[in-house]
C-alpha cells in the first residue's frame, strides 16, 4: 500500500541505513543478517532453521541487537541496518 502512495516501507533494503561491521562480529551474525536484508520479519524458530544455528540463534540475535543491526518485534526479528561495504 505504501508503494501505491509513493512511499517505500521503512524496512525496505533501499531505506535501511548502512553501518560499519563491529570488530569481532561472529560468522553467525553475518549469516543471520544476510537473511534479513529485504526488511522482512522472521520468527525466531524460522530464523534458527534457516541459519542452521538453533542453539546459537538467541545469542546471535542479542549480538545483532547490541550492535544496532536488528530489533525484536512481536512477530520475530527485523534488520534495522545493513553492513556497510568496504
């Protein structure tokens, strides 16, 4: 509906800010963020299944939240920023 009004949704890839990747970020965090680049909300169990990291999924969500890349919503998690290239 927002596209029909000429406004992109806040969670679309073109609208997400880019941030430098934190030093020491885990490989699991990179994998998880890569699944969220389109701004969709994924539930925790689905996100864990897609990453193949069910045991580490909770810790990875916290890592990305603290780094300012992800937020929790009632339906799951959503990216709020993407990694800056370079």
